[in-house]
């Protein structure tokens, strides 16, 4: 993906996120966020949805369906875009997204910060405290 294509995709993604009331926040992570992207790099995106989906199958499929919609809207080939639900992602992947610190879109700041707080809390409980225990 060229720099021009990246900018075009970013602008379209911001419009798509804003138009979809189910999306609260959108982050870029991975090689593009780190400044290490090359022409074959995909766009790695994390979304936070505005509400929790109680049905486990629907919750799992939500980012997959979003990926297909966005891929078609952006006219991207398979493998050029990935989308994860930040609140359902493994903790270490969530931390990677947050460390990339590339929030592209946010509808409701309070909800976004609440989600970030949950991820940080789970990371602290599951990983940082365990490291301290094992170091003793």
C-alpha cells in the first residue's frame, strides 16, 4: 500500500466509523502505527463497539462482518485489512494496540477510557502482578 493509498483508506475509514453508530473508537496498530510498513503491509485496526453483544456467536462475528464491509468499501483485497474487537482481543494484543497510541476515531471519550481502563486493569492483574510474584 502506497502512502497515498494509506491516506485515502484512513480518510474513508474515519467516515465509515463515524457513520456506524455501533463503533465507539477506532485504533491503528501494527506496522503502520510503528512506521515500519512497506508496500505489502496490511492495515491493522482495532475497534471498540458502543455496546456489549451478549450473544457469543454474534460477538465473535461482529468484527469479521465489519472487516468484510470495510474491505469492500475500500476496494481492498483479502489480507490487506484486519479488524479486531479490542474488548474481546487477548490482553497482550490489546496492550499492543494501546501502546501503539494511534487512536484514529472516538465517538464517546468516557466509554473509550472505560474500555482502556479495563484492559489495563486485566493486564496488571494477569501479567504484571504475576511477574512480581515470580520474581520474589
